């Protein structure tokens, strides 16, 4: 017989936002049995960015329980025992297949129903799959994607099975760049393929990209730009053997890793809640158009006060902060205490090889590049400012110290005026340090 369980608060999804929300619920006070996390994954919430970085290192790779939330932001590591001690129910390996917001009921793929008073939607994103476009051969073996820990384990197994082999990485975003680097560190011959004129085009300027592409080339990563994968060849076992490109070239491959983007998992709620810009529309407290239903992390399209615009953000820092904001708002409503609106400064980072960059603010307007962006330097350190309406809107820094990164964050937040772009270029990091 199908069973039914009731909780005061349910967090649907067990990723980064779910973990940080659970910690905030505990801080604000929940009674044992009041809160449940329902997750398709088999493990307690963890810091997802580790999957494309330390998890794939050839030596001393990160493994659970080492990177459960909230270590990624310097907080306490919430082990599965933490949840049981607090009386928070972790309902793992459970996929919700149906959501009915009117009757406040979630139904799992195996027919278990969960009812709630308050729901936090934290379903995150899923990868865009080449099979969805009907690319011939896209379901061959060893064509891999990366979103969850199971995907990372498949990649680890493929790298071990194909040691010294060839990988083609499809996509030139940060996932493509991080994965190309770790594949190379695992002694695999790597070729990156992407259609744009340079890598990370959504953020990088041509100047910034030129540094990373040259750095990667020096490490032996080959880069094929301006073309697409249009098909795959496989052998009799169904294992991928080659990638066919639109420009007619064919690249041999033992492993293909695809990083061509993600889309928010909102399908369960279609037609039941207001949507905007591909996500679930929320107010500054992450409450949706349905009272008592909140959306946090990658799925939320929220008012970004700084730019007076509704935006959706797929970055870990926002998933943590939106989770905390929503829980404070839920608890504030109960106690009658008012909570300030969400004030978010966009922040994004990536790490690969010995490189590490941070970006704050908005990448709009004119840009200037400063510092040492010679890819052969022993310790390259350079950055970029984005200037709009004679003010700095965005700041990027490669190789910065913690204090220097704090300085560029402050610049992006305070948006100081810029009188002269040439002067700004000359001053470089100094400009940020004196703000
Ligand atoms: C490999 C990788 C590397 C990344 N690196 C960086 C980085 O360096 N810097 C950065 O800023 N950001 C990075 N990100 C992005 C960041 O991890 C996400 O923005 C963040 O995880 C979003 O948190 P979330 O809680 O909204 O979603 P997620 O962390 O994706 O969690 C969603 C959870 O919901 C579960 N779920 C979904 N649907 C259902 C359902 N129907 N039933 C039950 N459970 C369900 C999923 O299984 C998952 O557990 C990276 C992402 C990936 C995949």
C-alpha cells in the first residue's frame, strides 16, 4: 500500500541550496520531525563544484564525506548524522514525479506521498543532453555528462579504463575548461571543441580568453573553435570511437565529455506557479506566486536589486545565500519579525590547473584589461574591469590573494566613477585596493 508522510517544511531537492537551507532552519529553530529533505541523490547535500575539480584529481581526490555542505564556504560539515541528531529527515534516493501545489502534495516515482505546509523548491538544474537534439550516436558508451556524484564516478571509471587515451570535451564554458584540465592531469590527451570564437564567451572578453587558451595550449590541451559536434561513431560494443565535426573533421575519442549548458528543473510545477526567464518567479524573499511555496538556488528568478532586474543565477554562492534568505523569511513570517530584501552581488569563480579566478558584478559596457596576462609568466596575475555610464560595473581577477579578491568585490559593489579608461588600465589592481 502506498504510504503518506507529513512534514511542516519540505525541501524538494538535496543539493547545495537544500543543505544551506537545513543549516539555517537549525539556526532559526526547528523541532524534530518538522523538516524533511527529499532528494533523488543517494547522499546528503554536498558542495557540487567539487565534482569538476578535486573529485577528479589523479592524486588524493576529494571524496565524501569530505565535501558535504557547508565546508565550501568555510562552515561546519553537515554529515548524515547531523541531520538525524537534529531530527531532520533526509529522504534520499527518492525522486518526486508529481507535485500538486493546490493540495500541497508531492508524489514519488514509487508512489509515496508527502504533504507539507511550506515547500522549498530546490531542484537545481539538469545538463543539456546531446541526445535531446537527436545528434546521431549521442547515446554511445563513454559519452559523459557531469551534474551529480554518480556522473562523476562514471567519469572517474572512464578515466581509469582509458588511461593514456583520447578525450574530446564538447563545450567551452567553465565546465569544459575545468574538465579539460583534470582530464589532462589524468594523462589523457584532450581536445576541446566549441562553436564560439573564444572560450567562456558569456563572461570572458577576447583578451581574457586569449590568456586561458594559450595557457591550456602550453599544457598540451588542443582547442578546436568555431565548429560543432554533429555526430559520433561507435564500435561493435557501442563504445564511442570518434567525434564528427560540422566542418568535416573527425576526432578520435575514447571518452567524450559534454558540457554544453544546463536548464533549471521546473517541469514538475508547470502551469501551477508563475515563471520568468526560464525559472520560477519569486519575490525578494524567494516566495513564489503560490503563498507558502519558495524557490531557491538555480531554479529561482528573483529581483536582483542592484541592477533593478529579474534574474536567474546558476552559481553556488547564490544557491547558498538564497537558501538562507528564504528560511529567514519563512521564520520571520512566523515570528512577526521583518527580514530585509535580498541584496545580491553576483559572484562566480573557477579553478583549473594552477589557475584561479573570481568575478563580481555585471559584465556590461566597455572593458579594460590590466596586469600580467602573459600565459608563460611564473605567476600570472591580471584582471579586467567592465565600465558602464562611467562607473565600474564588473571586476575579474586571475591569481588574486584573498585581500585582492575582496578589493575587486568591493569595486563591483560600490561602482566607483571612472574618469579615464587609460588611467584605470595603468592603475589596474591599485584602483580596487584603494576603494
Ligand atoms: C560540476 C559542477 C561544477 C560547478 N562548479 C561551480 C563553480 O566552480 N562555481 C560556481 O559558482 N558554481 C559552480 N557550479 C554551479 C553550482 O553547483 C550550482 O549553482 C548549485 O549547485 C545550485 O544549487 P541548487 O541547490 O539550486 O541545485 P543542485 O545543487 O543541483 O541540487 C539540486 C538537487 O535536487 C535534486 N532533484 C532534482 N529534481 C528532483 C526530483 N524531482 N526529486 C528529488 N530530487 C530532485 C537533485 O538530485 C539534486 O540533489 C557547478 C555545477 C556543477 C554541476
